[in-house]
């Protein structure tokens, strides 16, 4: 029951079967200053392994005592003083499996223990906090340092894990595995182990992995849902015919009136189920777990599965969701209902955000839970189609004129197109609000996996990237892969391009160029919004890598594809790059001066024009003109808190006064602290910052305290002012 070794035998494994995860260890280290922290997550999330790896590297851990709470009972309660023994030096007590502790009064004991022992620390590890009686009424006793969202692998970590296990998978395969598993550690290990047996020339069939549920039905039934009573587990299995459920639909499918409490319990800490939206009454299951249950249900009792689909179809019909009703009717072989819906609700079905169009004509007798995707936008919607084409050309004004003629301005796809328009024009606040509203409209109806939400997530990623927040940008892109899989080629191509943009922003010009060349070679760049953007970025990356002649050649081949301002910016940059230091070509002014007369229609382009002209003025020794142009660029960027123009170059030397002077910074901020600092500018609440960065509120508070200490301030307003003075924002 109690051990003092730094790693339990069950957690021991070869190094190649684990992945060192510095970002999580940093969260634990920051939270560990509180001396009592919690690590909560679902079964198979790697909680115990993470904690022991962290303690093995922590110089403050001291003697480590492990207590398996599952071995305790009413006659053997948790007694921290006894478990710690007579040790007088630093000691860390790891309480593993705290969900098995029935008494929530453990908090008082932990408080007394760390108060009496200044050198002691307690780490609680489990699916949730103690005090639950099986009806999910207990509450976590400490702010969670690392939760299910943190424990989930990112797509980048998935690629690293595959390589550590000897699998050199293509980016598409990595993204597919990540999307199917949602980054769940045990699912990733199972999927990668299955792929390890494939011939090297064969790409894994990720779709087949999903359809089969990866053979996880027994694991999900006994381990993931092990805390539930048998009848509650059976209810969860019956409800797996629906992609998302609320309490009323859950009751219709299972006959249980306690669906709300059961679903809320499952959703605690993002375990088996999660809320579709923060305030939504709808829940969705973890994709791979739900598929495992659904596959087992269809195999064990196909007649029951068909009946449940028919019940769901009737429920969706009554509740005004004909698209989902049609999908369920087809899956349940309810041909009369399907025919009636197709005849009377054709327009509503065609415009439904759920993926129903292809299913209505091609659904198999026993369909997989995720049918083929419908096209986006609806093919017969002329206004949205015109707006989409204008966005592809990089003409947001034309797209706005087209979308203004749509009769249903609150329709999800319309909101999504408007968000894309605002993003292309650099209006980041409006773009973010419209994307959030798109998701809210979908979440209100319990819609999951729609392409509208995918585009909304893409907009949110773009906003975060343009504001210099790479971590949230990656989170939104990872969420896109998980929520909308498989997506349309356009959606996936744009997600790839956004990742390359973030990589470029972080200074990875060489890797970004390699990835961009692959995107263009596969002709996926034709799906990017706007379609000329990858080729314009390629010229800038070639200049950044010092490949001047290649950049010139590419510009001569592609210049006719660019809009005038982009073509002129490229030409001016090449003219400057060809000239030695101290000289500038007068043609730069001829090309770009006209754009100073008025806005170009794209705020980033307005900034870029002034930056390139500032370079030219500095080359000629006109420091006053250069400083004035830089000041104008900053003022324009400040309107939308645009960050990237001053940190991502165009292949030109950095201007002297665009590089922030960090010499006065008392201590260098970490990447995580910098991300939190940028969120503080918008005066977001702690909860909002935590949600945006996908970290716990406790971690936000820890980073904020560290920021205040390093900047020598005591409140947010002063931290923002000081950060601006130091060039950190």
C-alpha cells in the first residue's frame, strides 16, 4: 500500500514507450508551490506516470510516499501522518486514486498536515476529487493543477510519441490518429501499437480504427465507466446511438430520468463526456469511447440499435432538427419517416449545419457513428457560394457584399463567412466575436462535428496567431482536428497553413518552408483562404533563408496571382533585398507611397506597407521618416492588438527600434507567462484566460503572480503598462 520508491513497478517502462512532457511538468512545478495540488483525469490519461516522472526530476520532492487509496476502506481511512511515518525532512505524499475516498473531509486533514510540516507536500491523483458517492455529488477539494484537457496529448506530442515508438508517420496519419483518439494517452498507445505491425509502405487506415472502436469496448465498459452502476453503464451504452445528447434525449433513449446528473458527472474534468458548449445543456461522448460502445451495441443487438435510432429520429423531428432526424431515421431503417422528412423539410435539411447531406443518400445498413461530410457551403446557396469564392481570391469586400444579401443573417454558415471576412481584413475583435457566436449557435442545438464550427475554430486560431499567442492558436487547431474529423479538404488545408504560419511566427523559417513546399506541391494551397497566400509566404520565407534568387524566381512566376498590394509589397521587398546595406531603390517609394493615401482594405497590409517603407527610409539615412512610419504602423496595429508585424520579418534586417529592449526586464518571462500576459491586456477574467489557454484557473493565478513579481508590480494595470514599456507586448 505504501512505497518510498520514486517509481511504482506498474509505471516502470522503457524510455521509448514514454514521452517527456515539459509543458505539464512546468504546470506541476508552478502549482507545487502551494504544497497541496491535484491531478485529475480519466482512466488511461497517464496521471500517475506524469506525477512520478515529475517527482523524479524535482529537487524538492524529498522522500516520496505513495498511498493507493483503492486499498483503503472504512476501517482503514487515509491517515497522512501515519503514511508519512517519522520522516523529518522533505516528504511528498502521493495519494493515488482519491476518487475511491468516500469522505470529502480529507481536505481538512491535508491542510493540517502541510501546516504542521513546512517541508511536506501532498499530491492528489485520481479521476476526480474525494467525496463522491457514485451519484457524482462530490466536489474536487483543491484547484486542479493538471486536468483532463492538460493531460491530453497535442498533435505535436502525438507526432513525437509516434517517433519515439519507431513510427515515422505522415502528417495526415498523425493528425488522423490524434483526431480519433482526442489525444487520450491509452488510446494513442493502442493505436500506435496496432500501426507498428503494419508494413512500412502501408499508411494506417485511421477511418477503420474509428469504425472498429479500436477494440476498446471491454476497456471502456469495465475501466472507464467502472465507477458507474451496471444499469447506469447500460444507459450510457444505449445513448451512444446519438453523437450528442441532452437530458431529455437521454431519457427518451434510456428511460432514465436522472440523465442530467449522470451526464454532468461523466463530464466532470472532461472525462467520458463533455459539454458541447460552456453553457449548453448538450453533452457529447469521447469519440473513441463512444464508438467502442456503439460498435459493441450494433454487433450484440442490431435490432435494438435500429430501434434506438428510430426513437432518436422521432425525438429530433419533434424538436425541430430535421437534418439529424433524417440521419437517425436512415440508420434505424425508418424509411417512412426518412421519406417524409426529405419531402417536407428539404430546405431545412440542406442548410442544416450537421453532416447529413451525404448520409441521406449513401448511409449503409449499419452506419458508422460519423458519416461522410457534407459540402460547405451548401452548393445551391448562391450568395454564400459567391462570398466563398471572393474569400478564395482574397477579396473580403466582395465577399461582404455577397453575404449581405443572405436572408438569414443568424444562420451558422453566414456568421462563419462573416467571421472569415473580418479575419481577412484584420478586424480581429469582430472576427473573434463572430466565430464565438457561430459556435454558440451550434452548441445551443447540440450540434457536434459540423464544418461551420471547424471554420469558426480556424478564425479563432487566426486571431490568436495575429496577436502573437501561438499556444492558443495551436489549441484551437487541435480542437478543430478532434471536433471535425474527417473534414473537408479546404478545412484541413487551411488548418495546415495556419500551423505553418505559427511555425514561421516562432522563427522556424526552414521547417515552415519545407512544410509550405509540400502543401503547394500537393496543390492543397488551392483550398487555402486566400489561395495566393501560401505562394506569397513562400517568397518571404525564401528571403528569410537568404535564398534571394529563388525568391526572385518564385515572384516572377506567381506575381500575377497576387492582388496589387501584395504584388507591390513583394516587389518592393525584393528591390530592398537586392540592394546592399546603406542603399535603397527609389522604385520602392513609387510602388508603396500611393497606399499611404488611404486604407488598403486589410489592416496587416496597411502595417506591412509602412514597415517596408520604413526600411527604405532607414537605408537612405532618413531616420525621422523611418521613425514616423514605424509609429504609424504601431498605431494601426494597436487598433486590433495586432502583434505579428513587429516579430515576423519579410526577409529584411530588423529595424533598430522594432526590437524590444529587454535589458531592463528583471527576469525573463517563460512562454506560458508570456501567453498569460498577452491575455491580461484584454482584461479577461481568470476563468476566461484559463478557458482561452486551456489551463486551470489555479495555473493562471500562479503565472499572474510570477508576472507581477518579475515586473515589480502589484496589479494588472501596472503590469500591462510596465510590459509595454519593456516591449513585451
